[in-house]
């Protein structure tokens, strides 16, 4: 496993700051893939996502931390970023504040509006190990 994250090329870095959804791919116990659109942000070279303790994503990422993701540029669907990486940290510390940050990014509100009683938020940090990009053909730019 690499010690440092693969770098996102400057040509696609703007996608990380957009309101694009990250399509998170995980591998279930039976070997089948499962994909979920999720909110995300970044912290340095890490991609951060958020879920609830006990959900399928939570259970799978704890058991099998290898993940893949695709993020399509919302301004140009022919431009996208693909990532393969590892979940390198799973924590409940700061997860409530993190979901509020994501609500601000995606909904423009200060407080995440869909909290449910008894739910425990979890923050996952993903280190990209392989990065793939696609740019639109010149005729589509």
C-alpha cells in the first residue's frame, strides 16, 4: 500500500470543489459490487465522506477498506475523475460537524436537516492510490 496519496491532476482539481456527487463503489461480502452516490469533500490529499454507523457502507468499508469512486464534472459530463483507494481512517469524532459542512456545500444550509434520533454519524477518509481522468474530445470542449 502506498505511503502517500496519488495526486489529482490540476486539470481535474476543480471537480473536487464542485457540488458533484461521488459515486462510491464497494465490494459486498458475496463479491458483488455496490455503488452509492454520496456527498464528499477533501482534507489535504484525502477524500472525506460521511454515513451512519451500521449502514451497509459502514459495515463494508470496515471489513473491506478498498474502494473505487467516480466523480463527473457537473459542467461537462465528458470530463470525469476516477479513483481507486483505501479507507485509511474511520471515526465518529468530528462526524456530526462534517455532515453539517457537507449540508452547507450541497444544500446551502448550516445544519444537516435529515438527522434521525439514535443515528451515529461516521466520517471516512479515503486515500487515493490510483487516479484516472477523462477529458472531453476537442470537438466537445
